[in-house]
């Protein structure tokens, strides 16, 4: 009788080793706001607005318009 109990306990213990592990939910979104979808169906990845911080290394200048970008490329000769 004792050996049957040991075999049964071993069977239960080995079966739990193959049970699927519980999966904790993971949040992948950094921000809880809707992405801005552009004309091509792609989400915008940059913010063209300027950001000024006390530390000048963290400041972001305003992004140029597309026309300004093209003029800059023509001036550089590309």
C-alpha cells in the first residue's frame, strides 16, 4: 500500500512539471494615446514641435517643413 502511494505521488509530481506555466500579462504600449496615422497609413514617429528644456542638451529644435528640407538638400548639392 505504501509503495502505491509513493508511485501515485511521483506520478502527480511529474505531471505538474509538464503543465503550462501561467503567463503574466505584459503591457507593450509606452503611451496610452492613439497614434497619428499619416496619409500613407503609417504612424507618425516624430513630433515636429519644438521642446525647450532647462538643460540645453535635452532641448529639441523645431523640425523643418518638407519644402525647407528640399531647399536644404538642393543647397547642399544632393
